[in-house]
C-alpha cells in the first residue's frame, strides 16, 4: 500500500514537471532548430563515418574522467592507509593533503597546477587536468575509504591474524572487501561528481564536452539546443556509470 502511494506521488510529481516544461517550451519565443544537432555528434558521407565536435568532446571527457577516476581511487587508498599508519610523518602528510585539497576550490587547484606547476615540470594541459581532478577527488575518496576501514570491527583483524594471515593479506582478503561493501555507494557518488567536475577543465582550453559546447554556441547561436544536448550527454555518462556500479555492488553482496 505504501509502495503504491509512493509510486502515485512520483507519477504526479513527474506529470507536474512535464506540464511545466512543456508549457515553458511552448511559451518561450525561441526558434528551435533541433534538426541541426546530429552533425555535431557524427555524420556519414559516402559510407564514411565522420566524428562531430560534440563526440570529440565526449571522448576527451571520458579519457580525463576515466584516468582521474583510477588515480583518485589509488590516491584515496594510499592516503587512507597513510592516515591509519603508525608513522606520525605519514599521518601528518596525508592529513595536510586531505585538508588542503578539501578546503580549496577545484578551479583554483586547476589554475595552480596548469599555470604554476606545469610550466616548471613541462606537463601538458591534458595531464594537468587529470592531476587536478585526481588530487581533488582522491582527497574525498580517502576519507570515505578511511571511515569504511575504521568501521570494520577489530575482531575481523584479530580473526585474520589468528589464522596466520599477514597484514597485507588481511587487508586484501578480509578488510578491503568488507570496506567496499560499506563504502561503494559513497565512492559511486564521488565518481559521478568527478565526471561533472571535469567540466571545469574547459577553463584551461581543453576541448572537452563543455568546451566544445561553448565553441559551437559561439559559432551557431544554438544556445538551448547545444546546452540541452551537452546536459543529456553528461546525464547519459553518469547514469551509465551509476548503473554499472550498482550492478557491481549487487554482485558483491553475494560474494563471501
């Protein structure tokens, strides 16, 4: 009964939203030109596939986001273990990294890495963006992973040690699988945030999805069509990632 009531409320809310959007669409004095969008994704001429600007941007966004996701998870694990280390120097270093990154804007970090650090170390704009996103999301992932490890009962460590498992084996076979079951939804949320945050790399002239959208709008004045298309692309990417992580989470529930 409660479920049916909840579904009914969702349907009513969705209906209201659709009504408002359709009304706004009809009343907006704008010459919609949706038919001009397809070539900005791809075109096929004489049997030859040609990649459009928006598809180029999607590819760059996926490259930056995927690399940033991998490195941020690795950084998260390293800094989380450093925070839990018995070494005061490691704990202090990890604490400074996490607190500094979490308490400064990502945009400032991107500018700092690109305009200050990259000229010295000869780092390209692409890798500057990857490094900035990895550091930013890695700091949040670190706290998620650390909290997941702390919440595991101490008896799990003791039981693993009692059967002769080494410390690395204890973490790999006992601690990390349990930690992932607890923290995967939060890590998934951070992964989605990373993809959305990647739009900021357009500020350093990387032609990702957002930058390509800005370029097309400035040339064609298809403001609403392009930005709706860009938003739909981001939604498709994040929804697909969320679905894959949810499937992985469901599989882990049945793994002993």
